[in-house]
C-alpha cells in the first residue's frame, strides 16, 4: 500500500504515497485527476493548552504539521500546493477544500488567484460541536468547504438530482448538518487516543464524492490523514490516490482501507440529471410505431382527449400543437409537460407516454455502449 514516488507515467491508483504533498503532486502526470478533496493544515496558531472547566486538557490540534511561522509562510505553502493541484486536474476537474475561520478565507483568495472558479461555499454545521470552554467567543459549530472547478470553462460533474433524492426530494442547500466523528467511527491508535485530531466523518465525504464524481473517477487527497477520502471513494467505486507524509497516519489508513468493501455496481449508480438525458422528440414515438396517427390520448384525470397527427402534433378541442402546447391550452396553464400529462390505453389500462420515451432512451444508451438489444 505504501510506495515511494518516482517521476510517474501511470497513476498509482488506490495507493497511499509517502512524501510531501507538493513534491508528490508535481511528480504525477498532469491532467490525470477528476476530483481533489483537500483538508490542509488550518494554521490554528494555538498558544498554550486549551483546558475544560474542570482543568482537564482538550486534545486540540498542536501537531508540528499545523504550525507555520507566519501568515506569509502559510500563504506561500497554500499557493504551492494549489498550483500543483490545479496542474493535476483534468480540464473538467474540480476541487473541494475544507477549513475553519483560521485559514479558509486565505485559501479562498489563493484559489481565485490560481485560476480556479468558485462554484459554492458549503457550511458544514456540526450537530455535535465541541463547546466553547472559555466563554469568550461564540461556540465554533461549523467549518467551511469551498467547491471550485479548475477553470470558469470547466464542465464539472454535479449530480443535482441525486442530491435532491438524498434530501427527500428537496433541493440540497449549502448548509449541511452532519455530526463530527464520534464513537465507532473515530479511529484510535495503539494507545487508545484519537489517531488524528481532525478526522472527517464519512458522511461528509459521501456527499461530496457521490455528488461531484462518477464511478471510475480518480479522487486525490493530498492530506490523506486516516484515509476517510480513500475509504469512501473505494466504497463508491471510485479510484483514490492518497498522499501522506506522517508514517503513523499512513499505518492507520492502510489498515482501515484493507477492511473497506466496494459497494456492488448497481448500488453506486445515482439518479442522473434530466438535462443530461438525450432529447426524444414525440415524433420519434410515431416513427417507431409505438403510437399511430389517429390514436387517442387522454389527459391526467381523463378530463381531456386529443388525437395524434402524422407529424407528431396533437389536435384536441380545436387546439393544435405539440404535446406540451395542447396540454397547456386545454388546462389554461402557461406550460405543461406533455410527456407526463398525456396517456394512451392498452388492454384497458392508462399508460403515460413518458414510458415510451424512456424505452427509446434506454435503446439509445444501449446503442451507445455497443451492446445488443
């Protein structure tokens, strides 16, 4: 699982690479990654121990990898790894970066300076945040994620309908209420302590990877930590590349990933965007003999009828036009989706004409894959 990076021709898929993230990314082939999820050092700049009211010490982030001499040093580091990351992305690739108020505004400016195009900022609202022990500030109950495409012209992946389905049919908003890692999900080291102070929950990565990649895509995490990105990518049928310089984290991540099983192929498919489906003119239904000129169609509720004409238009109550225009006119509505509005009868049953469209689309997809019908 652990390898030393050499100047690469092929991608080291589904591996954890030991080394500095900037050096490693610069050695990988340009334009080879679909998505990057980055959880960089937050540069918390903690001074002294953080104590609870009972004087017990909080296990805060005080590791060397999170310490920078100045904002200028941190900004130079941010610019370097973002430059390397952008080189790795395919033209239609995208990046997610997560951070706190300590660093996310500096990262956001650097993203724009490097040519990324910001699509959304997402507020991860923690349903179980750590309380504010000193009582001098608001309880810090969220982190911010920035989602950006490689450039303004990138045709990035976004499964809008899948996110909507996940959210009980309601548009997914940019504030996500999810818990931090606790209980069985929190990985412990051999001493029984947290293996990583900022381990992200799988629920967060599931939403990111499911909605902005496709099965078989390559997801890179330059700050791999305990491997949450890799674990979720593997489950969802994506390939991952992890970069991690700390041996202790690589060990934990390797053991974790060995236990992860990929979901079956049917399970990793998501609800596609209606806009991405091939357009099917109603006339094609007639050309294929699925309906005949002169056949009668029935509206929802059976209140109106119309006859099919040879050119794929309808006529009903002296109204002529497309399946959408006639439906709207009969209902006195500004618009109408004729595919779901009109039905035909077979063996005494009412069947929406949209089933015929879906059958044609299915055949088109089969033809595109070169498979027999």
